[in-house]
């Protein structure tokens, strides 16, 4: 990973929730973590949050603790929340996001038009009093909705682009461009469906050009790599890829570093280690310099803009 730099000169990426489908606490997942999808990206003073799975609870507590949330003597928070989609493991943590309960904070939720109304229903619908005791209307923060159209959108000095992914009900990938640095967040994307000609026997598997172009040259690609090849064969159409296909995509796109995430809820820490070792061997067999890591809850990466 890029070396640490002075606090005012790097971009910070922190993993708060890296598990797929359902929170999985317990001794077998303690090393990598069991919270569902939530990732924090800090570009200077701008705070972006990708997805609101159960990991957003700890993120919210941390924002309050470090003074990035309103309270006595604290600075009000402005957070940009980008939802890849509204399946439960990507929104279930929002009712526990402490900054949403504090006045003066502002949370802008982004989805792709025309899905803003749906994402509002999903976030607010779990806070009607039936599933959770606090109603959405009782939250004190200023929570608004905005949309991301096709093409580029600049938010707080960061250029953001979306990509329609292969997932049941749809999902969005996001690329963040900041002073020559490119970070891509692409979970819940069945890229095996994008193999040209459907030929899974080749090495590398050739991925459709638009998908390759979207992640091309990324300094960091945070991406779903939930299944082995054998597991994928039993889960075709479930909206998640095999890790070998993910590695092949990253290698074809000249990605520098791949953080594999959305770990299967049945996968232990030991099994994640084994999967990542297989992924590294795959990259090496392709002659790629790709760095491959497993996303781990609580890990903070610091990347230096060029």
C-alpha cells in the first residue's frame, strides 16, 4: 500500500464493513470482520460514505468521537452518502448512524436518477416504527437526496463517475478522481456475465470493454470477489463474481491495487486468507504486478495524490 504522508496531503480510505449479505459476528470472522458494506473516503475535508450496511454504526460513532459531527463545541458534519443499491445489507445500518440524530449535521444521499425515490423509501421505510423504534421523521440532521446522472459529476472537488453493474435489481459502481488519483468502488457486480463469448476456460478471461474501461488505471479498486470458481457455478445469477474473474478484470485494466471485499458470510478468516493467496497466484500467472489484499474491517489506507 502507499506509504503514509503528512495529514494534509493524502486521501484516506477506511473499511468499516466488508461482509456480504448479512452481519456475521463470531470467532471465525473476528480477523476480517463481520459488518456489512460501509466504506469511508476522505478527500481533504470532504467525507464520502459508500453504502450504509451495519458498518456505518461504528463509522458514525467514530465521526462523533473525532469531532466531525455536531455537538457541544464540535464542527457540524457534511457527509456524502453514495448508495450502490438498496439491498438490505447496504442500508440496514442507517438507523444506527449517530450523526443522523444530531441537529446541524447535513447528510446528502446520492442515487442514480430515477432511483432517488426508491432509495428514500428504503432508508426511511425501515424507520416507520414497525421495524425500528425511532421514525425517520424524528431524525434531527438535515437529510436530503440528490442524483448522479450518467457521465461525470463534481462533488466537493472530487470528480465522480457511475457505472451500471450486473446485479439483481441493479447496482452502481463509483469511480472517484482527485488530483490524479483514481479509486473505484464496485461491489455487487457479477462480472462473470461480462466475459466475452462466455469463455471461462481462458486465462485471462476477457471482460467486456466498457467494464474494463471503467476501472482502468485505478490506484485502488475495492471490489466484490465473493466466490471461488466452484462456488460461482452454484450461484450463477446471484449478482456476485468469482474472484479469478475479478483478478482478470483488474489485470486487464492495469489496476495497481485490488482490495477484495464483500466476503461470503460463510467464509472464515482462514478461508479468506486462502482465497486471497489463490488470487495472488492467479495475478502472478498472468504476468501482472497487481497487488491483491482482502479488505479488513478497521483498516485505514492512505494514498498520495499525484
